[in-house]
C-alpha cells in the first residue's frame, strides 16, 4: 500500500483510503527521495523497496537517541547499510539529547496542578519525537531539491504507524513537498533476516532515555499507549 500526497485533495483521499498498489505510485523513476533513517535495520526493507523506482538518499537525524554510545552505534549502522545498498547518506552526527528532552517535556501539557510528568506518556512523547525528526527531514528535502521524503519508521511494528503517516502528510503540506507513504510492516521479518546477514547493529530499545528505562527496568509505558505489535 502506498500513496503520495501532492495536495490537500489528494491528501484527504489518501488518508481515508490509503490503498494504492505499489505499481500505480506516481513517482517518476528519475525522482529523488530523502528517506529519514531511524536506524540501519529498519531502513533495509523500505529503501530496498524504493530503489527500483527512485534515487534514494538516506538521512540520519535522530536527536532522540541516548546515550552517546548507542547514538554512535546507530550512526555507524546507518552508514554501513548505505554502503551495502550503494546509496548516498547525510548524517547529522551531533549528539544533543538535552535540547531534545527539554523540548519534549515542554510539549507535554501540564496536569490540573500545573505539573508535567517526570516520565512523559509514550503516545505524547512519540508524537513529538516523530514530528521533530520528520520536520527536519521535510525541511532538508525541500531545501536540497528532493522530490519527496519518507521515513523508515513506516517499517516498524512497534511505532504508531497511523500517527507517523498523519504527521508526514501534515508536514508535506506545510513544506510543499511530497510525502511518500507505504506500509512497510509486511517486510518486518525480511528486514530482520537481512540485518542479521549483514551483521548490522540491532538495538534493544526504541531510542530515547524513557524507552531505555522502560526496556531495562521492566517499567511499563505510561497509560495511553502500548508496545503491541501493529500499534496504530
Ligand atoms: S519511544 Fe521511540 S519514538 Fe517514542 S519518544 Fe522514545 S525514541 Fe521517540
């Protein structure tokens, strides 16, 4: 399933139906796409699917990832994958978790007593996180003259897929550039298998400090979210 969102009308139709066979996608074969890479393993399947149809550039911009050692591993995995696939990649290698965490926390509305939660609810923090990374991708794609942008997060069964799509569509409108949408979750196992064959670093948690705490402390994500497969 895939679709592009060139204008409001198309957007509305696509959001409602979002079922277009891959072969009908209106991407010119000479088109250039900037693909946000959340990590190496998640990027394999989406990029391989796009490569026959578009000139793909990878874009690593993930200020959510913490701590530094983990950040470096994911940068290197993205570069390694780009080498395997012979694509160009642009990496934002500056590690700056504090501005990200501060901005994330201030994006969460305070409760009735005016207090913000110490551990932000997962759905709210992921919404901020998706938008932050996708907005930078949309902005960069527009500035560098790409035809469209997309994200490897559309591959993950552990992300809020519908939310990612809606944010991508919204940003496409705001930046005047196409958002390439496809439900890549069907390639879940293939992505895992290929990443193991390539020996790519495979992370154990999503990326931010909160997801790391949840992963290693057994803490459940705050209400309003879940880590269930195929989360929408
Ligand atoms: S769980 Fe993942 S998507 Fe959500 S805020 Fe943390 S790093 Fe971002």
